[in-house]
């Protein structure tokens, strides 16, 4: 089904029901339909035609949702821009996408250059007349994602790929009386496909946070009776820490979904203890969402869960399928797979080689069809010829009660190639020394995997999506390498 038709259908069924709730107010389905139709007509009247790109620089808000859905209905390609980007990064997205127009929140408008910028939505009354037809398989959304390249890549989704991903989550997780809370920007696949679209599919209400804070998130759950949240591990961890200190009434919660980065077992245990709900880990990418997740009543702690409307393979470097328990790259084929990367045919060919989407992530499977994350293909530390997954080392460190956050990276070593070094921030009220953490890791890991050094930081650097930024940590490590006291390496 076309997403551009979804709001119209739900407006006929639930005209007075709230579709969106924000700090600024709410919008019913009937009001949302009127706004989407008016935006679509306004864009068409400006001479924008199928395939044209419209950029949207707006925090989570009614305006952002209306503009994205209006662009879909007009047959355009929406390019939501994360409001945390700097002016130079915004300029790159605008130039690379070839956006003809940018709608921006007034406070952010000065960051936009070299393209027409509008800071006010058009009148939301009086729209009528036919609109151009919309192709469900044509590009509809560009999501810019940072990875291992110098510049972010524009991931292309159609209305069909977005709907297919959201439909799985709507069918399995969200009912007509649920109220999901969107923690991340709608410019992120997790909020858009994992929260907003499933809510629209079910004709229920989505609650949007303009900007995440653990206080705002917990207050929203208590105030509105939100029934589920889906967030990156760093966001859920902050909520857990806040709940431990200043508890709210979160008894309405029935689902806490976590994904987008490695989810420590220790975090899942704290979610259960403080929210009285199992943390359900899942796996997805900007390129395809969801891939796998744990179902209610069948959670296998530490796993990514089972396949979600997708075929999954674990392969070696030659593309050969691996047996359960063996570690290789995770490949995906399913109706939610993206179309490729904008204006990057080589990267698209690499991504979709052989008809399978190559995730760049390492995983293994078990005999019951559960998948287990083993690290990033390009972030593996190779010490003396042996592979070390940063995620495995981090998982061990998270089992120490003093560790709030950690990130493990490789430091070049003239003899061993690389040695693992852990950056650690300590939980408030706890104290710990390097030797204690190294000894703790030694009890859980093979000798060659144990961090050679611990570097303490008050706060670990994060990327735009809130993940610990291992590339930044490695840059810090290399800059400090000369001043860090050398240690004799442990056994290879």
C-alpha cells in the first residue's frame, strides 16, 4: 500500500483520534489528512514534479511529519536532515541530494545556504484538485547515514520498502490502542519505520519528543501512558539511570525495544529490574529495517532475535554459507531492502552484490534460528593474526558494576599488529582502577582479547545517532599514544 494513501484511509476510519502528540499539541487523523493534502498541493503548485527532492530541516514535530508525508503524496523525494548537523554537513546533504527546496524550522534556517529555504508552512486550507500519480516503487525518501566513508551516503527507500518494514512491526508489536513514544529523530530509520509508520498503519497515536533527554522521555511515558519505546542502547541506558535515581510511573510500558548498536546483557538486565519489562533486542540498518528481532515470550538475551520478513545468510569472505556457530558477514534479502545509494553506483553495486544486501556486520546463527551480533566487519581488531570483536570485549566490561559506557578500539602495535584498548566512563557513585577492570576482563575473556590499557573519560564521544563513536576514540588514542605509558603485551 502507498504510504501517501495511508493517512487518507485512517482519517476516514478515525477522524477524531489523535495521530500525533508533541509538546506543542496534537493533531487528529482528520487534521493530519487535511495538512498532508495541502502540503502536497502547495509543492505541486510550486512546480515540483515526481523525483524532485525536498529537504526538511526540522526537529521532531508535527511540521516535520506533515512535510514528509506531503512530499510522498506529491510524488517527491523527501530528504529529512538531522537537526544536529553543522552548516557544512547540511550543505553537503543539500548539494549531494540536489534538493530544489528546503523547509526549515526558523531557528535553523540560517544554516541553509545555496538553496531556497522556507520557514513557514503554507496555508493548510483550501487544497483541492488532482495530484500527479505516485509510484510505490519509485524513490521516496533519502536518509543520509554516516559510516566508514568520508561523507554520509544517501540511502534510497521507496514507499513500498518503507511500508513493508513498518508493516512487520505494526503486525507484531503495535495494536490499535497502543501509544509508541519516538525517542530518536524521525530523520532516523528507527523512529520513522520503527515507530511513526507502524502507528499510522494501526491507526493509533504516536508521541514525538522534540529532542531526547531521559527526563523528557520518562515524563512523557508517565503523562501519556505510552506503551512502548524503541531506542538505541545509549538512550535506553540513560533512561534506566534516570529511573534508578528519580523513578516515574512507567507501568503502561509493555515493550522496550533496543537496537542500532550492540546491546549489553547488563543493560537488558537493568531494564527488566527497573521497568519490569523485558528488553527486546532487534537488528536493522538504515538500508533495511527490521532484519531480526526477539518476539514476546521468546526473548533470547544477547541475541538479535529471529528473522523478520527477510531471508538471512551468514557467509565467509568468499560468499560461502556458514554453519550455525560460525562467524561471517550477515546478508539480507527481503521486501524492505533499500534501493541503493543516491548517485553512487559503485557503492550500490557493492551493497547489493549478488542480489543480497551486504550489511558489513559480523554475526552467527544458532540451531534455533536466532542471530548473534559479533561486531563490525571493518572494526575488527587483528592481534597477532587473531580477530577480536570490540563488541565482545565491551560486553565483558559492561558486566562490571562501575562501567557506565565503554568503547574498545585497536592501537597499532609494531609486533602484534594491533592491541585492544578500552575507553571507559564510570557510573556515578562508583570508583574503579585500570588494574581492576583489566583483571575483571581477564576472568571473562581469552588473554589475547583482554584490553592492554584502560583510558577513562567523563563522557564518551557519540555519533549523530547516539552510538559510541569508535572512529573518534581511535583518533583520540592515536593522538595520545606517545604519552600513554607502554605496557608489555600479554600472551598472543
